[in-house]
């Protein structure tokens, strides 16, 4: 047997069983997979500390100060200054970290800040906004990540929306009940932006079973504590450019599990943003 048992006797026992039945040595990738499977349910509950929440609020305040000129129409689209801008017209989806590698470490938490952009051809701003604001159907448009929706209220450009969100990658699945406040602001006939803030996020334990229940808010596995989104829509070039900056707050990676969990925790926001943008494009084009 390959000797890598420092990561846990149970993982090694699982690998031993696999070796016994396969009649050949199990190499490191299989051992890592075994560790993944054992690590997922063992993520212990953590508290969202006030200092972590305050640090996130300060980050958002600084970000919104930076976004203010865009909200007033100056440099409205970040993709205009991207070296890959020409790829948008060819159907590419641009996704990149807002700063550095997209991760900002806090004491007791981790901010992930990512930006994305797409171009939707042969459409107009009204058609795109009709999809973006059709929150009652977001569980169809953005499935499987959005599993359920309910519009709590809608007055003019303001929406209050409940969503059941499912984040999943490999062995790690997180089911969340999320309340959002969303505000749309028209700049002119061709440009609109919106701000979406989570106001409550509760992790759901034993989802889809008779034992389903919410964990106390801020006292859960910490896989999603805040979910904010800044969207920009501009009609031009025979279509509409859609951009989003997604800012989330999660727990930091538990000590000793960085090599297992970091690649997954760090890649989820970018993947989720990409899927959301591409689902928007598909829904708009399908409705034409």
C-alpha cells in the first residue's frame, strides 16, 4: 500500500478497501479523493464574527465608492478597457478577478470579488431586462443553482426576492435560503445598472428530507455569509453587453485543509458567475 496515512486513518482505511478490491495500488489522487469525501461532512460550524462582518461592510463601502463614477455613466463598462474586449463580439464569456487572485483574506473570513461580461447579439435592453427581472422564473433560467424563487414584493425598480440557492462542486454541496433586495437604476434609454444585496442567508441542513431545517444564521458551515451583485447593462453594437461584479463572504479555509478545500472554495465564485452570465444569454436568445 502507498504510505500517505498522515491525513487520517479513516482515509487510509478507505484506500485500503479500494486497493483490496481493485488488486492494484491506489495512488495519491485516489487518496486525496478519499480525504475529500471524509472532509466534507466534517466541516464544523463556525460563527460569523462581528469583526468579520464589519470588515466586509467596509470593503463593500470602498468598492461602491469606486463604482460611483460608473453609476454616473463614466467608464460604465469595465470590459471597454479589457484586452479581451473583441472576444465578446465572438461569443466569449469574460471572467476575471476584480483584484489580484480575487480573494481577500479577513480575520475569520474570506471575500471573493469577481467580474464577468458577455455580449448578447440581436437583442435590445428591454428584452434582457425582461429576463433579468423575471425572478419568478429564475429557478428555470438558472437551474440547478437556483432551485426555488419567490417574489416577496415588487414596486417600480425595487424587488424583494427569496431564492433557494444550491452551490455544489465535487463532494461539497451547500443549500441556502437567501433573501435579496434588488434595485435597478436606468441611466438613459440604453444603459441600466442594478445592485443586489443579500439581507439574510440561512444554510439548510438535510435539504429535501423530512428532517430539513435551517441552521442558525451566521452559525453554520460558513460556505456563504454574504452575496452581493452589481450588474451593468448597455445596448449597443446590435445587441446588449451584460456585466456583473460578484462579491461574496465565506469562512476562511479551515487549518490543515487548505490543500484539499482551497481549489474548490476559490473556483466556485468564478464558475458560478460564468454560468449565470451564460444562462442569461441563453434565456434571452431562446425568447426571441
